[in-house]
C-alpha cells in the first residue's frame, strides 16, 4: 500500500478546478463544487456551535429564529443550504453572502427552539 502526503492540491489546467472521474469512468465531478463550504451544529440558543466549519457565530433573534454568520463569505446569495432540525418545519428566508437567517416551527406552526444542523454548498467569494 502507498501513502500520498499532500498539503495542497492544485488543478493542472485551472488552479481552482480539480476533476474527479466517477465510478465506471464515464462521468466526472468538479471536486471544489462538491465540497461543503461551511457546516455546523447549533444548539438552539446562544451564539456558539457544538461544532462547526467556516461559521463564525449565530444570533438568536428570538424563539426559533436564528441568523448564522459565515466566516469566509460565499460569492453571492445563490448558495444552497441544507439543514436538519429538531422541529418539523425549517425555513431559510434571508440569504446574504455572509449570513443565513432560518426559522424553525412545530406543526402548530409556532416557532420553537431546537438543535439545527446546517451545511452550505456553493462558491466561496
């Protein structure tokens, strides 16, 4: 078995683009496009995460209403967040290059605090 030790991967044709050949060899994926640019697990209150990557802080705007600040901004507000929360309805309603505001609701549909896990996909600025 061989070990490959690297600190940096750089594309040959374009420095910011590395193509990975998929299973079967007939399709390719751009590595940078498929990597999550930020993620975090938020407890539902306060301003800190249980764990995170590229998320600076969280703002508790009130029951079930949070704003998440991205450390290294996305290139625009067209990124794709995905989330899992302890409540039934999660709405991402205010997108900005450096933040995302979400609301969590019960079936009531009253807003409620809960653990929220977020992942951000898109281009960094």
